[in-house]
């Protein structure tokens, strides 16, 4: 068998050991030998052997060159690796986002200026398995908040919001929206310079800056403020009602209207204190989805609803395709609904806690962040001459991608706004329990009485702007109290872990009242006034480690094929490996949001971390495309540069994550004590805290808030301030 090898050196499928290649171009031969000779000692030896065999296997100049396949195979791999590492791509970078939740949509929105400026191939594809296009029936399902109704409580199908969200109120800190606000500011500054007759701007940085004042960003920021309310009074309490510490958050932060009005008397983004905005979970996701619709009409983003990503295939060089499965007209496992996506250079995995891409590709031979520091997933027990030693798909990889049961349950509910006679004027509060990992928190917030209409026709340019639409303005707002409670009582844990998986709603509420009813006002009232079937709960779970970017998708897939063949050989069966098209390192795979690392819901920063990570990964892409002095004629995509930048981002995000995990661990030990820790917290730590001066306690509280948000060290770690 003879195959033609062009001067581009594209990899064909591996033929048998007796096949030969023809290198038909003298230029290709020269490039091949010069590149291979410089690659490694092993490649140099192979090259010398090839040259010694010219009389036997090579034609003379101007004739095709014959090379024995067995001798050439290793050298071709060295040549491919060299080209992959050092050469710039001749095409624009193409990016896919897997997961259309808060993290995925945020990343796609931040990528839109790069697409509009012509630096990223458009549109950016966002794949979401949930069907987000609402029908009348799906609206009813959505109003249910993804819960199981009837005589059971609201047990979640999985922890997390998904793409549609629930009725429950959630908090997002200002570090989540600062990147959008900063982008609008940069775009406005660029426009102002142009109006003043500044110099002609033709650098790539200026081209991007001109695209950052986007209507989708302004709409998103205005709609979020219109949908929710800022938290002001906060503090920690004990079950008898006494206060450990009181403080205030920034309830009037620098916002989009201040920026558009050019209010010079207001604070700037850089010196603003962090603020906490509470909105309904589904309203937050609707605001993001409508901003995505604005970008879809501009052609920068394409949101694929009802499409699940099952894996990566068609690896060739630095590119790879996604295996897609339709969830609209095909059931799981139905091959008729399967398809292969276009090829991408960068795949951003934002598909949540149980991300298939994370469980398959993350955690191979790497270190990870834990609650106490850094750990390695390496087992190093396999012989050094085996693939298991190099690629830890066994114990180490499972450890790195493991989801951990945190041994307590989280209950959530929305209660009606309390009457003055029912409350004690506390506003927002968090009460620290004294046993069984018990904790209770409540936050008053305001939201719309109806779901926001985000199912308008995509072609309608006037749709999707809640804060400006008459239907939105005319709707009445509702004041509610969102509350959550944690407990590790076996009466709850054992029942939830049982095969039935759900508590009777009435019985569940009764148990909650027995546990928290004796606590201070208004806790008992909040639970009593929440309908039993609207109380949601789920087991607290978290990842044991974070996931670093994956730069060797192709090699991992090769290892998997090797494992399958070995297993088939041991079982005496035939391996079914498909077409096995693995011809390079493959695309870069990076994780954001819950797929990067799901943490305990103690400090309620899940959405904040998701939106921050969506912003920071795009900052990394922008930085490698717009290096100093770059112009429109400069190569715009260099794979090695992107790998280096994403690894640098990974370490930066680890610092931010460590600060959150340390804060979470501290608050969890103080606020959700159990065993000996409960005795220590109740009888020693809390009395000491009460004796401290209020001014000292407030400064410590404010510092812990900033520390948990990554604002005490390098502010770039949070993704919001630079």
C-alpha cells in the first residue's frame, strides 16, 4: 500500500508496518530532515538511518521519495510536536463553550468583542443540553423550580442551577459584573478619544477596545439591577438571638447608570467597595440569556439549545471536534441524534458539577487545590516503563475528579415578606448553630411577580431588554425573604440517601420546625410561611480538587484506546475503537464554573465564581491575541502562547480559590460545628468574640469578605479589578 505525503505533512491513518510513504516534494524532504534532526536525539538517529538507506528506498531528486513506514513513524510524531509547539496558526482561533449556564454564557459574552474585532472566528458556539426555548408546558415546569412535587419535597435533580434556574433567591457579588462594567468603560473611553480627534488607532488592542461598549453588556447590567435588590445590613447571631457582629455592605455601588451619565461625583469602579445583589436564580439566567440573544443577532455568538456534548473526536493537530447528541428529538443512546461539531482550537467546559469532559480528561498527573493547600493526584506506583506511570487514569485521576459528600443537607425556601410584628428588625442575618452542623440565614429581597419574558422571537430587535420594556415596568414587584438552613441530622441524611430519595413534604417541614423552631425570631415564622412543597433541599457535595487546563487531549485519547485494546485482548474479544483519528495534541480544554471546582455552599459564591471565571479565561485569550505592538498583520493565534497563558491564569485562579476555600473552612467550623468543635465554638470562641470591641469585629468582618472575594492581594485574581 502506498500513501501520498504532501508538503504539509498531514498525518494519515496508521497503515500496516509494511506500507511505505512517498514524500513527493524535495522541499518537503528538506523541511522534514532539518526539523527532525533538531527535535531530539532519538529523532536524529532515525533521521541518520533514513539517510543511510537512500540507495535502497529513495528515488533520486525530482522523483518521489520512498521511506519505510516503521522507521518514519516516530520521526513524523516529533515533527508534528515541533510544529504544534512553535508555529502560529494560519487561521483564527475557533472557540466552543460547553454549557449554557451562568459561567458559559458569561464567557461567550466576553468573547463577543474579540469576534466583532475579527480576532476570533465567529460565531462562538455555546452548547446547552437543556431546552431553553419555552413553550406553555415548559413554562409550567420552569415555574416549579425543577422540583419533584406532589407529596414529596423539592429535592433537586442535581445540585446547581442548570440553564433555566429555580425560583430561589441567590446572591452575586460585584466581582461578577465588574468585568462587564469595565469593558463598557473602556469602550466609552475609546469613543471619547475618537470624538476628540485622537491619533488613528489601528492596533489590535484599539480594535478590541472599540467593540467593548456593547449593547448586550449595558442591557445585562441594567436588567440585573432592575430584577433584584442590594443587601445592606448583615451580621452573625447565635440561636438565642444575641449578635456576634453587625456590619453593612455597599448598597449603592457604582453601576452602569453612573458610567453612562458620566457622574464625576460618584465613586469609580477601582475604589468601589464590594456589593451583594440578590436576584431570583432564574431571573439571573434569563438576563444572561437575553444578552446572548443580542449577540446572536449580531452574529458573534450562537446558542445551541437542546444539544448535549458527549466527548471529543476528530483530533487533528491543535484541533478537535465535539461529539453532539440532540436532546430534543432523540433519547439517550439514540445514534440518530448524534453528530460531530466543527473543529475548535479551544473548548471551554462550563457544564457543571458532573461535567463529562472533566471526569474524562481532568486530573492526569497534576496538582490540585484543596481546602488546606496543594495536593498531587500522582500515585507513582506503576512501573516507569508503562503508560500508567505517565498518564494516571487509575487511582490518581479518579481522586482528582472525585465528587465528595459533605455529610449535611442544605434546605432553601422563599418566604413571604414578614410583617413588622413578626420580625425583629434584623434585616439580613446568619445564625450559627451549636450542634449537628446547623446554620440558618435569611436575606430580604425584591423581585418581579412573574417570570421575565425571555422567549420572544430572536429576530425581534426590541425584545430582551427587561428594564426598558413597558411590560416589565408595569409588573408589580414582590418582597420576599430567601432563607437557607443546613443540618447533618441522621433523620434527614439517611432518608435522602435512601432509594426513595425524597422526604414527604409535610414531614420534612415538621422536622425543620422541630430543629430550628426554638431559635430566635423570625426563623420559625419563615419556615412556617413557606409552602411545604416549595422547600427545596439537596445533599451538600463538592469537588475534592480543582481542574487545571488540559493540553494533551490527543495523548489521553491514545491512552484510552490502548486501555481498550489491552482489556479486549485480556478478555479474548475484539476492540471497537471507531476510526481512531488521533493525529496530534488536540484542542486545549479549559474548565470554568462548577466544572472547574464546585465548593461548599457556605459563603454562597457559586454564581460569583462562575461569572468571574468566564471573564478571566477570555482575558487570557485576549492577552495572547493582543501582545505589545501587535497589528492587524501579526499572526493572531499561537497555540503554545495560549497554553502558557492559560497555565498562568490557572495559578492565578488557584490563589483566588484558596482564599475562598480557607474562608469557607473557617466559617464552616465556626458556624456549622459538630462534635468537639461544637463545644469549642459554643463555649470558648463565641464568648471571646462577644467581648471584642465592635469596631474591631467590624474591621475583621469586612476584611474576611474582601479576602473571600480575592480582593486583599492581587486584585487580578478575582477577575473584576485589574
